[in-house]
C-alpha cells in the first residue's frame, strides 16, 4: 500500500531506506582506524594505494626497514590496497611505528599502514587469466602473418587467438 509521496506506511522520514545508518559506525569513530585489532605480523596492510602504483613503488617505501632482507609485495590496484611482507615481525613493527608517526604518502595520496591478518605474501596472487596484450603492427617492412606473430609472442605466455 503506497501513501502520498511514494512512501510506505511505517517508513517515517527515511529517504532511500538508509536514514538512520551511520557511515562509520559509532559517532566519532575514525574511518581510517582498523575495524579489528590484529596481532603483530610481519605482513602489513597498506591502503589506499593509487591505481597507477607499482610493486616497485611500494617496495621502495619499505626497503629501508628490511635491513637488507627481502620485501615481498602484493598490490591489488583494483581494490586499492597492498600487502607488504618484511623479513620478521620486529622489522614490520618498526616500519609501522615510523610510518604511522611520520606519515607516508605515495603520489600525493596519504597511506594508512596497519598489521595484516595474513601470515605471508604471495607475489603471484594477481595472476588472472584475463590479461590482454593488444598488438598493433604499423608500417611493416617485411611480410607478416599470424603464424609469425604467434611464434614471436608464444615465449611470453599462452596465446588464445
């Protein structure tokens, strides 16, 4: 049963169905503060990561804290976050404290760094089957056909067409 103005009985003044929802939970809650309190981990969660940021950009931010050890990174540009694995928990704690205290930004975007609930980072997580390489060949000097192009590019991965 619709009432005048297109509102259902009992909806009061709520417009769009979300009139009493708060965007960040409790009043005064910091939207950048993690919603859980993870225990210290050698893996750090970094957000928001700019879409054009690369693994190298993130690695360069955390290499000074690795004390010569390896830094593993997984950047999810679609979701705007990254996971960074440092050699051990103490180095990750030092990095977290220093970057939180001093603040850090990437391409002008301030980053939030916190412990992750992950135990390790697998850098190959972003290998999805929908990667596409489009090749345009202009001003050909030699006769070129699909077989030649296929033979040139097959060493870089599977060619679907």
